[in-house]
C-alpha cells in the first residue's frame, strides 16, 4: 500500500467503525524487508465524511486492518 490509495477499514476501533473509507496519506513505518506493495506497517488514513470540515480526521491503522478498494 502507498499514499494516495483508497482503503476500507476492516476492524472497528474508536473513531473508525468497520467499513469506513479513507485515503492513505502517509506510510508511517514499514519493516525493512517488505516491498512497497506489502500490507505490513502503519499507515496514516484520512477518513472520509462526517464531523467538522475544518479539522482533518486522520487515524493510524495497521496495514492488516486495511483493504485497498
């Protein structure tokens, strides 16, 4: 996964219910042995919809909890 890809949250958590959609904005960490398309690592996801438009809602999720759409 890489920045700019649209993803769906697979596992519910506080602030991001399962099935929510977001856009990967940053790869925070990735193990050195993984290639760029791997799902391992931690990603910053800008959530779509809801809430205040003046403040971006960005959550951090494990790659295993995301599904590329």
